[in-house]
């Protein structure tokens, strides 16, 4: 299933559009199914109702583990690099990973987990995180991973939305020189979560934690219990292709994050197919994706994609700048990494440390580079190309989303001619279209519009957990018979796609998706805040920064302290990742007569571009704008 030239790409693409079902059936043949499908695809985007490989039976872990045992059993599946470079790294072969997954799957079963149960995973980036999600998949339980940077409140909301029965966590975690007390955060969350019966706690930092009798169990004790039972193997649960594999919460333009649902068969096929083709993975290559498994990139391109393809995947616990800003490059050298997949925000932040951080590092193992999560600016692209790739590594700028399950628009490494800032061309099987505000398809090249996809693909979301109507209105109702991505996009004269950023109220801060409404809700929770409006503004390192306009008449004169209180509130409600970069106190917000906040104006002010604010004639009180302009930060 690996395309091997640009000509072949063009030919396969054409074929995939003309006969999509035949195309995907051919791709699906490369996986292990207990029983093959009766029907490749059934769909309508109205409900939406999308079913791939109906009737097929499988377990994704048999594809990620069992089927490799004979040929790759002793080959490294996961190479783990700890936060502290002084601590020993770990390598798990496919055989070892298989055994550990089976063991932990039995732990889950011992604790009452069954097919279809939801399990929340809140863990550091250690191999046990990969083991935990694979163990869930092994027994047919649905994992819902929550990124380690989210607050107790955010975790509680996610646990309750999915009625999770179990939580898997660790005592604490290390990120740079900052210890994080994961179990304590979980304890705070669980005060509000009646559905949770058991909490399994991995020892990582051995920070003191409270362990509640009957509810909290140590991971290590539970493994011992399984060992004494003698049941190391755990047969994989047989799943329908359309059974849920996982839920992953992501931000949208409303205040409440949505649980994006992916299913076993289609997601597996899509993650594996895109991994092999985009990165042009060759057996034996060492692949390093710097994302966190708490985000979709980690699900698809640290865990399921690479493992389903028998790759060696590097997992890194720490952060790029600790103990030195050369940390990524040390890891590249240490494990002779061949493929490096990272985010523009990381590239820009490492660029800012200057060339000294690159001195003496050995980049010679690198063959291919990748970027994901936000538009990559040309300066960062060239730095990545010249300083890291040393001019000899193709860069794949991969566009996709939590909802798409895998990469949608991207070069195939080394095959597709690239252009800095362009995600280039759709993968075979993907049919992007640009539409105008009226939903009319814009044909031809040299155009721009809103990016939609007009035909299903196996990795697409099936629903938003517990609220199918929300899935329909968010993605399938804006434009007739199309999936709407929320992104603006340009198609140049060669038909190359360049993603220009979100056209809805979603921010992309350091590659993390954050809804402005979510941040506003959190700010408004603060006792002295009357109202707020949040917009994004260009930020040199983060891509976008968060700018909050806040009405707070009673902060007793000490603005600095009031700002800190608001930050603290946001940190409590969402997590540190959503803290505003700037807070401007205002006496009013620019509203239309119907009470709608005119964000366009606020965005301009936040960007520092107040020369032309556009039409302000519909404003209820135009004087407010002058005051805000005068006080801009
Ligand atoms: C943005 C991350 C430009 C986009 C995999 C999208 C990108 C959102 C790119 C999804 C890229 C992702 N170029 N923009 N190569 N990749 N985006 O769900 O706005 O965390 O809608 O998935 O990130 O973010 P998410």
C-alpha cells in the first residue's frame, strides 16, 4: 500500500476518486481482520451516518502487536526517553509490549472493565500510557485520554460526559524541572464524578498521594495479582469495525468541549495507511513524534499508526527546552532517529535559542521531517529545512484534525515537490473542496475559501459522544452534503493547498486547540468579572496568543493582582494551557444593537491594527471602541 513515486501518487489519486470503495478496500486488505466486511461503505452526510467495512471483525491490538510477533518480536516497538536525561531510557520490543498490554488488559478485567466501558486515562508520557490505551482496546473498552495539562474541573467534565467507570493515572509526572501531581488533580476531579469505581495509579514520581480504600489501586500491585493468577495472555476481544475505539475531547466554538468518537476498523486503516505513505516509512527506521498522547497526534502517530505498521516509535516524556534547548537533537543523536515529526511552535521556540543549541549535534541520521498542528511560517520552515534537515530531508507539512483521525493534506515524503507553508496535495482517497460563504463550491486554482471535504474517508469522526445532533450541526450543517473543517484555505495555481487558519472562534495556541467561548466562560467564573471577550492575536512562538477584554468594575484598583486572580481562575477551570497572555480591563464591549459582540473589531485591536476597523455603524455605543483602542496592550 506504499506509493513510491509522484507519478504513482497522481495515478492512484485519480483512481481513488473514481472508485473510492475499491480503493479503500484495497488499502484495508493490508490489515488483519478476523472476518472481512460485507460492505465497504454506507453513508449520508445529512444525519450524518457513515459506516466503513460493515460486518468486519477485528481487534486493533492484533494489528498493532500480535501480527508482528513472528517477524518483529525482538525489534523495538517503543523507545522511551525520560524527562531527566540522567535516568535510564527504556526499550520495549514488540514481544514485551504485547505481554505488557495483555497483562494490563487482565488488570482492567480484574477490576470490572468490560467491552464498551469508558475509561479515562490521565498519565505522563511513559510507556505505560501506551500500554494503558492498548489494553483498553484489547478488551474493547473505550479510552478517553485527557492531556496532562488539563485541570481537575476539565477532567471531571470529560469523565462525566462519558460516564467513565475507571480512571488510569500516575502519582505524579515530570515536565522539565516541574513536578506535576497527577493523582492529586484526579482526587480533586473525582469529588464530582459518581460513575468512577476504580482508579489505577502507576508509580512514577513517588510523590506522596492519598489512596482511598476500595477505590484506588496501585498499578504494580495489580500486575502482581495478575501474575499470581498465572493469566499473562489476554485474548483480544472481537470488535465490529464500527464499534467505538476511543473518545477524544476537543474544543469548538461553543463553551463545552466535544467528545470526538473514532471507531475500530476505519480509524485503524486510516492511521496505518497515512503513516506509511506520508512518512514513506521503511522497515527498521526509527521514528520520533514529539507530540503528547493526550492529543490526536499522539494517538494516531505515536501509538496506533506506527505500531500497526511495525515501526519503532520514540516516546519522550519531557519538554524540548530542558535541561537544554538541544534536547530534541540529543534524542535524535542518541537513537539515530530517521524521521522527526514535530510542531511549528516547537520549531519556533527552538529557533529562538539561536544556533548555539545546535552546535556539535549530529543530525546525520535524519532522513525525513514533519510538521503538524498549525500553519508553519516560512521562516520556521526554512530553519527546519536548513538547520535540522541540513537541506537533505524532505519536510511534510501535514494538515489534519482530531475529527479527521489522520493526515488529510500533505506531501508524501520525498515524492511530492514541496513549497514552504503549503500542505500541498490531498492524500489519495481525500476529496477537499473550497466553498464560499454561501456554500457554493469554488472551482479552479488560484482561489481561496472555506475548506470542506465532500466524500467520507475511513478515519473520520462518526459522532460526538452522547450528542449526535451536535456532530451534525457542528460539521455537517454549515454546508450542504459536506464535512466542514472550520479552516480557511488557499489553493494556488498549481492546485496546492495552503491552510490559512481557523475561520471559527477556535484558537490555536502552541498547536493546542482552545475555544474562545471556553476561555470566556472560565474568566466569567471569576467573582469580580461581569463579562469578557476573548480573541487570538499573532504570537511569535505560540502562533496565536490569547487576548482577553474583561469588564471587572470591582477589582479594587490593583490591576496586576486582578489579572493574576483571573489567570488563576482560568487555570483552575481549564488548565494552564488556556491562560490569557494579555488581559485588558474595559468598561464595555463593542456590541451590536442586538447584543452581539463584534469580535472582528476586538481582533483588530488585539493585532495592534487599529487604522481601519471596518464598518462600525451597527455598534450600539461607538465610544466604547475608542476607549478600548486607547487602552490596548
Ligand atoms: C490546525 C491536530 C495549518 C487547523 C492534528 C486544524 C494546521 C487544527 C495544520 C486541528 C497544518 C493542523 N497547517 N494548520 N499542517 N495541522 N492545523 O484537532 O486549524 O488539535 O483545524 O489536530 O489545527 O487541530 P487538532
